[in-house]
C-alpha cells in the first residue's frame, strides 16, 4: 500500500508554500529521509523528506512553481514498487553533427515551453526569450534563479556604442551661420538632451522578504511598541572570554562568543520577569515556564529568526553550538520546520554591522526583543574616576499593552547586572 506524501506543517502562521523544485521524478527509488522536493515558504526554504523507502510518484498537477497548501498531497511512495528502468540512448552510427544540433535545439524549445507558472510570469514580465535563458533546474528546466541571473547579466552588459552619423553638408557660408547665432536672443536656452543614468533592475521579492515586511508592518500596527535603553560595561565578560576561549574551544569544539553570555543573561532575567517572555492571545495573556530564544540572522534573502528551544536549560557551549548550527542552516536554506516556530523572546545583534544604537521591532506574537549593538571604548566614571571601558548600548523594545515601564526597565537593568558581573550567571544570583 502506497504512503502519501503531504505538505508538512510549515510553522507558525504559515499555511502555504511554493514548490520550488523537484529532487525526485516519477519512478525514482528513494530512501528514508531522502529529500523529495524543495518548498519556498514565507520564512525559509525547506526540503520535504521521504517518510519511507520505496518508489516515488508525483501527484498530477503539482509542477515546479505551484502554490501548495499545508496538508496537500504532492505524491506517494510505494514501498513494494520497482524503480523505472533507465532507457538506453541509441545512437545511429551514421548520425552526423547536424542532426545532433537539431535535436539540441528541439530540446531547448521544449524546455522553453515547459515553464512553471512562476517562471512564466517572470519571463513575460521582463519580455524575455525563454530559449536564450541558461537552465540549471532538474531535467533542464528554467528556475526563478535562472531568470533573475539572466536579467541581472543582461542589465549589466555594456551597451553597444552608437555609430557616429556623418556630419550634414553645410551649404550656407560661415558668415551666415555666425550671423544667425548672433541674432539669437541671449536669454534663449538650448533644450537638454534626454539622458539615462545607470540601469534599473527589477527582481521579484522573495517570499521571505515579503513575509518579513508583513510581520514588521503588523507589529507596528497591532502593538503599542516602546523602547528603553541602557548601557553595559563588558570589561569582565571580555576578560573572562579572553582567559578561557582557547580552552573552551578545544574542549567543546566551538568558539566562545558574546551571544552565549547574552543568551544566559536574558534567560535568567526572563525567569524573574515572566511577562517579558509572555504573549497576548486575544483577551488572554500567555506565560511560559521555558524560554524559546529566537536569534535574528540576516541573509541575502531577508531576515530569519531560528529558535533555540529550551534555551534556559542550555549550557554556554550548547548555546554557542546551536547558534552556529542554526545560522549556517538559515544561510544554506536547510532550516528544519520546527526550528522556525515557537519563539518566546528574540535577541538581535546589529552590532555585527557596526550599529551603535537602534530601536528593534517586535517579532510577533512575541512581546519583547533585545537589541545588541557594537562594542565601543568610551570614557565612563567608575568610583569617581574617569576610565576607558568597552561599552555597549542595549535596547529593549516591548509591547506596552502587556509590559509596564517598571518591568521593562528593571528587566534591562537585571540583564546589565548579570553581564557586568558574569559570575552571577554561574552562581544564579
């Protein structure tokens, strides 16, 4: 009996996806957990794995570029089936180069006609000849990435300089020309020639970028967002990190960064201020006995927020290794579906790009987000003495509907205390 292959649950508030490309075709043998196809969702690209081993058959009408719904059947796997045999290609001994080229041209025409709906829209929008677009997709299909690359290459190609026209013969004497110029009013202006500066490239917005835009706009429209600021002296964190980073990396196989310190400090403070870790659900307030920590990761396709589930139970080494793994998975488009949903609080680090201060926007349905910034040496007063210290501004944006000013300020002060005395993280005091 065949096992159906359905579009899996794609995470919070995601109900549909675009089937980006097929990895397997009808009659292909598949093994357990082998990727069958790639879906482009609002949050990331994900592979749909085989749930059993057997022979795969695609559902009719589900081509590349098709929008599919969560739970929709896209194929089935027959555990007892036999893979389709590969037909040998017979080549006549007398076949010449000319018929071969004719076959290639016919194949290109077939590929150009067999476009997915999404690719066809892009080709028509840009008025392109599909037969001229190099195809890299399965079976020689043209993908959206192929179209975008072709458009970019065409836009950046140097234009052919126009051929200079021969000067028109002048029948009037030079003196007449000079007289005509002299008789023209001094105030007359010459109409400037039409000049186009640079090229304009139009590329379709990715689903991830559109989803980020929708979320940010929804957060600003539906929440009463305020931001409170503080600054942290990272002297002791940097000393502790410098003292133990080599031993830490040798022992745990991962570098000791600042995110693990901030992650531990945030988780400790959230236990003391549970509303900062809470959410509004209609007329109810949700609070959690755990911390699922979202870490904002910037990619070329847009911003993604993978989630460290149970971060409050993680060690420094586990936090560092999970952040490294999730960040790489985001950039490779291989993030697991369950790793994009369920976050209760988010940390974003604009400091890696040099940001000195910012007001981060909430990541709905969460009620608060912590913004880290660049570390900068500044003159500060310590024990009535002016000293130079590595300082970082931190910002907490929060939903004032749920979190009061007192809670937000004291939460951020608690994070500051834990980071300025990192021994408190170990002693939990």
